[in-house]
C-alpha cells in the first residue's frame, strides 16, 4: 500500500500525473474507492450519498470519469455523470444544485497534454481542502476496489447521465445584466485553447448583438503541441489576431475554463493581476456590491490603492485559490483573485470561473461605454501602472535560507520597509517596489516575483532576487 500512496499525491488543486505512467485506470479506480470510503465514513450529515462527475477534453477523460462513476455506484453512492465534457465551474455548480456530498472533475487543468488529473469538489462547490484530501490519501489502497458495470449501474439508477451545462448557462444568463448587454455591438474574440469551455459563451450571449468569434474551440487532446495555459507564450495566435483584426476584447480560457487571461486591441496581453482590479471596480461602482477584496501575497500593489479609495477591507492570503474560497465562505467578499487567473465572484459558488469573469468584463465595457483597452487605461490612470514579473527558477528549493532572506534591508538602492513571511518571504520597499521568494513544495524550483512602476525596474529586481539565491 505504501507504493500506491507514493504514486498518488494530491497537491494544491487535485492529483495530476502522466497518462499511462501513474495516471492509469487502475489508479483512478483506487482513488475513486478512497473517495467513496471518505464519503461513506466521513459524511454522516448526508442521508442520501451522491456525487457528480465531470471531465474535460483530454485523452480518455470521459472513460476515466465513467470508471470513477462505476466505483461510486458499487459503493452505494449515486453518480451523476456528465453527458459531455464541460468546464470545471459547471461541474461545481451542479454539485450544489444536486446537493451532492462532493464532485469529481477529471482534468489536469492547464498542464501539458500528457497529463490528466482528478479534482475533488466539496458540497459547497469549492476545491477540497487539505484536511479532506489528506483523509482520501489515507484511504488509498485500504479497501478492495468495488465496481458496478456501467450498464447495470444505469439500470439500477445508481448512475444517471446528466446535462450540467443547461443549469449552468441558465445561471450565468441570470447573473449577467443581459438586458443592458443586449443592444451593445462589441466584437469579442475568445480563445478556448481546445478546452472544455467550448461554445458555452455563445449560448450565454444568445439573443444579444455581441459579435462573438471563437478560436481553438475544437477538441484537440494534443493542444497544438503546447498546453492550455493562459500565458503569453501559449497565446501568440490570439495576440496576433487582436493586433491585425478589429476586436474590442480578447478573452482567454484555460483547459477546464476556470481561469482567465485577456488580450486588448493592439495585441497586448493583459495579466490576471489587472483583470481582478477591473472586476472589483465594476462590481463596486456599477453593480454596488458590498464586501472586501482578496488578493494573494504576490498580488499587485494596485489592489491596495483600489481598496483604500473604495473604502473596502483588503484581505491578503497565501498563494492558492483555496485560501480565497475559504474567505468567500466566511466573509462578505466583492471579488478575490490569484495571479494565475483564478477569479472568485460574489453571490456564486466559492469557485474560479473564467467564463463568468470574462463576461463580467464585457458587461463592464457596456456599462462604461468603453472598449477593453480603454478600461485598462482608465484604471491605470487612476491607480497607477505596475509591472509584474515572475521567474520559476530551477534549483533545490531546500537550499534557500528564508530566514536569511528576511534580513535583507535594501533592494537596488531602495530601503525595505516591510517583510511578510506567511508564504515564503515578501520584501516591500518604501517606493512600493517588492520582491518575493516562494520555494515550491512539489517541484525543484523557487518562484521569484517582483513588481515595480517600470518594466525595466521590475526585471532588474527579479534578476537581483535570482542572484541572491543562485546556488552556483
């Protein structure tokens, strides 16, 4: 059993592994049995045990999802199995609608094509925290895997094939002010990155005058030889089209459509750091939403200025969306976001949703009668322009002495005035420049982050940080 537990490890957002290496049908069924044991042993508050199971466009994802459902059915847990690939937030929303104990999403999110994975969702629709995944890991290999044939399970009512998209689309259409959007004539280019977002935006915007053009909306498990991650090096296609063609907004989704990036007219990439700022301004000023703002430790200083001007409390969490979703369950929050593109939104499940985040940006364009580029420029004129950089530096993370880094008093001529160490080490200077080090717990690398008011300065600070920890 020790071998199984060394092969299957849940990280910050599920278990991911290489297909046919450790991500096999055998191991998927072992995970399914462990989740079933957790459901049956640790969820006494649920009189009826059920779970929803969804999947993305990756190789064999549908078959892995069916295998998961068969194990649930054999363990007395009714499985609602998606009838097609779908975004992770659509599955999470279904978990809440169906009052499930949990949900399972077969996806490796933004990882390269050779990976697949399993995300566990809680009854509230958010990512399963460590205290749940730790219990599931402890059950790995402890019970013999039970399995009920798919056809028999369906006949017995233990597997029900479900359309999760219908309820999700209906909810998003109700969330947006479609009456106001209806007559707007913006042109939107959406890069689906061959992910499971597919044509849902077209269904959501049905009946409006928005001219929506989709690219890479087809199923391609190879992801063009790249990976479905919304970062500039994977987005040359949409950036090129936004430069040459007349679009008002470029919207990008990752592989399972829970993360967002954007491109403005002219082809410039807009980082999620700026997207969260825009969402907050729209939700507070146009929609009059009450509550605080959540950023992670590596979030831009712009949020501090936005929160101060709007008179809102700013929460700062460790890196990882689960910390944001935890706050959304206990506090009144306008919006929260992470630098990787996960946005949490109010009056919704505590889950990232790239589709909804992008459509709210479109809604903001309509309210403000501005295109996306103008919105970004307006925000930067009001709150300042900040340049954010990140480097994933390959090295033995254990060799980094965080205590020593905390003693640094100056960064390239600027005095360090604040040190935070609840997730790595973040050093902030008097002029708002900052440098952050965060050793990875799962890979042999250290993430170095920097921000400054000029791109050159941000790059110089990043290089300064690299030299500080260079192991050579």
